[in-house]
């Protein structure tokens, strides 16, 4: 198994890298993906700097990113995991429900997961996330491990695209099309 990048993320957060990748995709007219802002209500604002120092979330957010890739609606969440076990409590029930409904409307949902301990970023198709979720709901493990995922879904960087998730997304679409034709 190769690592994502031998020098690591070099201090950048996964979200910063995805935001940069989305900007490159937009400039190249490959995709238009936006970060979904989480609505907050300020409680305390520092008068001199006008910085919010205390706030609360207005509502549950859905996913981190939403948009379209060559006319295909996509939504995804970005997650980081410091160890080789990913707790499903890091994905909220309303997010899974949103992603499920998004898929039912013909969109593509997935998770971009950065395994920090392995320095590897993977594309986790919604179908696989949902398998883990159902297992938990049926009384099974409340997590999944690094060894349980298919590492052929690894996301690599390519030139100026730090998290080139369009390659595994294309694979996901191809597999879905093949499954649909075989029905």
C-alpha cells in the first residue's frame, strides 16, 4: 500500500486541501463544488475587532460539500481519523439520512476520509458507509477499521489538485452504471 504523499499533509487540513482542489476543478470547468457553511448565531461579539467569541449552531448541517460534476449532483463529507478505527459517531444520523435521500434523487454521496496514522486519503462510497451504518444499527460494531475498507479507492494528488477525488468518483459512476445494466 503506497502512502498518499511521502511528505504528509505538511500542516494543511484536509478541508483546506479539498477547498483548493475544488477551486482548481472550478477553474478547469470540471466541477462546481461548494463548502456548505454551518449556520451560527453569535452570542458574544468583541466590540473592537467585531470577532465572534461565542456562538451556537442554528441547526444541524447536512454535509460539508455539495455541487455538480459535469451535470451529476454530488455531496460529500470530509473526515479525518487519527487511528486505524473510525468511530461511526463521527457521522451523524441526519447526515446519513441526507446522503441516502440525495442518492435516492439520483445524486452521488460519499465520504473523503483521511487516515492520519497511515497518511492515506480514501474515497468511501455511500453504499459502503451505509453497510457499516446498518451493521451498527443492527447491534454490530460502532466503528469500522482501516483494514475493512477497500484501499483501491485511495485518492491521490495530481499536479495542482491536492485531493483528486474525481478519479474515484468516475470509478464509482462506472460501477453504478454496470450494476444498473446488469439488473
